[in-house]
């Protein structure tokens, strides 16, 4: 959501869209709000590894489709896929990433992982707008994000263990 207004201004400004960039941003915020409440049940019911793998696969598909819709100049497609992305992200990757690290790490490791998380967010915040205006253009950036999500699937498939249903001792001894 950080750059949705900028992205939508670039995309919606070039097409005959029935929705403005600001309205698109509000729609995404609404989807994000609703999905946040639904994620409470998702985290309780589904396996952590399953949610991470499913989430990153769907997120990769969403990013790829956003890139394709930008190339096709389909503002509606971009908006729909962005809403799908936000819904899936809020119900899979976002809450599970935080829960999983808390379950498997000691206090010191949790502090280090939190610092790395904020460093990545800082780097992403500092570079995304420049990437959108670079030779990659927005469509290339979203395709790059799709590639990163597929790399995450590879890492999770090979290195992430399931913690749902395990005791605290079993969770801490996974790694």
C-alpha cells in the first residue's frame, strides 16, 4: 500500500479507467482491513509451512499478473490482482512470518530476526520508487517481485519445518 497511489496514478492516468488512483488505494486499504481480521482464524487453523508455501505461490502469481496487466494497460486487472495480493498476503505470509519466528527462535534470535525484518523494509522503502522509475519500469519490478516470491517458495520447501501441533520444546528444537 505504500506506493499504491503512485503506481495507480501512473497506470490509471494512461487508460480510460472508471476509478481514480486514490479510490484504488482506498479499495486496497479496505481489502487489507477485512483480510486482517480473517487472518486470525487462518493462523489458528492452517499449518505454518502450508500457509507460507501457498502464500508465496499465490503472491508470485499475483505479481506476475500485475506485471502483465501493466503491459496490457489494464487498470482494472492491476487493481483486481493488487486486491487479491493484499488479501492473500494478509492471510498467509504476513501473520505466519511473525508467528513462525516467535515459535522457533530464542529471545536473542527473535531480536536479530526483527532487526533484519526492519532493515529489509527500510531497503525496500528506499529503493522501490526508484526501481519503478528505472529501466525496469513498474511491470519489470512486479515480475522481479514474482521471481523473489518463487525463490521464497524454494527456500521454504527445502528448509522450513511445520510447527502446528508441536510442543514448545519440539518447536525450539526444529533448528
